[in-house]
C-alpha cells in the first residue's frame, strides 16, 4: 500500500529487501504519478464522456512523453543500490496510446537498461501497432495472458498467443500460470511447446472454469 508522504518505489524496494527477493518486475504505477481517477493508475482507456478522466489520461500521457531518460536511469540505479535485479517493466500499452507515447515508453525501458515489457492487458491488435517501435528500440513485448477467452482481441487463448508471437520475432509470452489454468488451458503442455518464446512466468494458484 501507498504510505502518505513516502515515495511509492521506496516502499516497494524496502518490501523486496525485507522479503529477501533478489529479482523484480517493475509495475509502472510504482514510478508514475499517482492517478486515482484512472483505472489501475492510468493503464487503460477512459470514459470519453468523463472530462476529469480525459484530462487525467492526457496528463499521464504528457508525463510519459516528457519524462527524460535520466529519470529512468535513476530508477534503475535505485534497484542496483538495493541489490535487486530488474528484469522487466510491466505496463499495459492500451489501445489509446499515441505513437509518441509508445515510442517514449520503449525508450524508457531501454534507459533502465532492460529490454522486456510485461504487457499486462495489452490486446492483440495493439501488438501489430507496436512492432516497428519494438524493432526500432530492440524491446521485447512479453504478452501477459488473462482468462478472458471469449474475446478474440484479448491475449487469453492459445490461438491469440500464437497470433502475437507471429507478429514479431521480438515478441514473447509472459505466461501467467494462474490465468492459464482459469481459462481451462494446460500450462505444462504450453511450456513444453513454446519454452523458447516464454520470457518469464507469473506463478499463482487459480481454479479451472475461471475460478
């Protein structure tokens, strides 16, 4: 949880150290300005009829575009000082991202000295848009699966994962074993077949049938 008056990343790093964790994937909301009006800290599209939300979304867009590389280099330095290996940056590249916002986000990833984005809830069609930017910056999109198998645009079914993998050689799967099981899929069989296209795993327990 956020501590009033305390830097959120500091809270996260202290918790990792206290827990004995040596490797981390950084969630974007820990290093972005807090945006209580936006869903999950400003990762998803907003209601166009809600003026306050639209303004907040534009504010976070400008922040992403205007934040210099030195800020992201400073973020990486703090992980290094804490003795924690930073392996990825978790951010939903939502459908409403502009080209400039995509470009600056991928530049931020490289400024942190990493190359992997855990895409959270980035959708299949967005993968196509990002291909030239990923190839330009040498960034790997690591598509995080969810259990919403009823929508073809969501990264949830095996077919949708195969589709994003085919979009670029730079694309990987950030396999969430819990969501995979909830979607009634077999993670062991998927790992056996696609082990060379899996960046890293999210491990948790869920029940089948979206339980």
